[in-house]
């Protein structure tokens, strides 16, 4: 297909294919970057799950001074004191939310939330990405979903309801008084064992595809690539295309029997490291031999005519 195309055209094509290969390499790098982000997000989700399991291993935790966020409370009397201390009970979900809020206020660039579509606590409502992730996880039966979205990497890991969860998230009639009293009886119920209850959602700062591309290919890099192309084309034209065109012209004139004076030091050229000069020298010698042969045959022709 390309046999009859010029050397410059083929070279330009080769250059473009090399650039495309560079692009392919870039997309491989991007995959590596995404895998790295996903493993960071997984680590964060693992830590939060471990914290939740820690709270769950005690059946919840008791804290002081937590008037705004608790499941149930009780007065606790220390020996010898007439004044009670009020203790507030927190279950794993509530503790995870407070942990998440605390991380949210901190300098940590990575954030997380435990969210659902129809949450018991409106503060745990899923945003657009999270609702989409819950749908994909539920319909695809997949355990996790992650996506590089602008300058963020967003990750979601499934949370499944186990039998023990259904006490509070099943039929509101079976739910503890404390839960109904604080959260009402409409949201966060109606689940069965094995249902997707929500997701652990992790957000990491990331660089978008365009940002990375912009950083990799700034004006300097583009100028360097174009500069290389222009330089290579110039070199190709001067060292290959022009000499070949010149030699072609000479061979053409020789084929028509023209006398040609080659203005070059033949011996010097035949020893040159430059392949084009050596070819020129060979053509020049060929011309010499042809001239000798022609003279020889002419002489014989004249002799036999005599
Ligand atoms: C003692 C009752 C109780 C049990 C048992 C319980 N939860 Fe919850 N769950 C709650 C409460 C209360 C909240 C809201 C906490 C808050 O204020 O953020 C909640 C919140 C959640 C949320 C966040 C979305 C929402 O509805 O606000 C998820 C997800 C969740 N629970 C899953 C589970 C899973 C999975 C289990 C079992 C491993 C479980 N829960 C067991 C009471 C319970």
C-alpha cells in the first residue's frame, strides 16, 4: 500500500505511529495510577470497617457529653457521689458517622462516609455518585465500584445486612424504642438479611486525565516534539532525498547517452563514510566504464566497416 509513497511520507507516518505508541503507554500509566488510587481507597475502607467492628465487639460504646448524638442514655453514679454522670450509648453506625465527621473536619485529604439511599439519619444520604454506585453494586452484584472523576477518585464498597442488623433495619415494629424515638419509623427500614444496606464511600484527591496530560505535555514538551519532527524531516531531505534526486537525474541523463562531467573527487568519495557519496562515486565510475565500452564498440564497428 505504501510502496510507492515517498520516503518523507513514510518517515512522517513512522513518527506519528511512534507518538501513538507513546499515547498507549500513557494510558497504561493512567491504569496504574487508578489501581494505586483504588488500593488507597480500599485501605481506608478497611480501617473504617475495623473501627466499626471494634465498636460492635462491645455492643456499642458509651461516652460522656454527647447530648446531640446518641442512641440511648443512662445516669451513672460513681461511689460516694450524689451527682449522676450521664452516659450516651453509640452503636457502630453512629460511631462511624461521628468518626467520618471528625475526619471530614481534619486535614486528612481522604474522606469517607457510610451512606444509604433511604437513610435512617438524613445526614447519611447518598449523593449522586453514591446513588449511582449503590445501583451498580446492587444490579451488578459487584462488591465495589471506583471512578476517577475530575480531581477526585471516588470509591464505594458494598455493606450487606446480616441477620443482627435486621433488628433495627427490618420492620420498624421490631426496632428498639431508642431507635424509633430518635429516628422515627419511616426511613432506614424494610431491609431483609442479605440486602445491600448502603456503601462505604471513600473520596481521595486525584488528578484528572486532562490535568495529567496537561502536566506531561506542556508547551515545552510539544515544542520539543515538533522541533524533533522538523529537524528530522530537514535532515532526511538534505541527506537522503536531495542526493537521491540528484543521482536519479544523473542516471537518467546517462541512460539517454549524455556526456556528464561529475565534479567530485572520486577516490575520496568512494572511501567516504557517507553512503550517498559512495553511491555517487559508483555511478560516476559506471559512467566511465560505459563511456569506455561505447568507445570500444564504436572503434570495432569502424574497423569492421573498413
Ligand atoms: C441498634 C440498632 C441498629 C443495628 C443493630 C444496626 N443499625 Fe444500622 N443504623 C442504626 C442507626 C441508629 C443508624 C443511624 C446512625 C446515625 O445517626 O448516623 C444506622 C445507620 C446505618 C447506615 C447508614 C445509613 C443510614 O441508614 O443512616 C447503614 C449503612 C447501616 N446502619 C447498616 C447497618 C448494618 C449493615 C448493620 C448490621 C451489621 C446495622 N446497620 C445494624 C441502627 C442500627
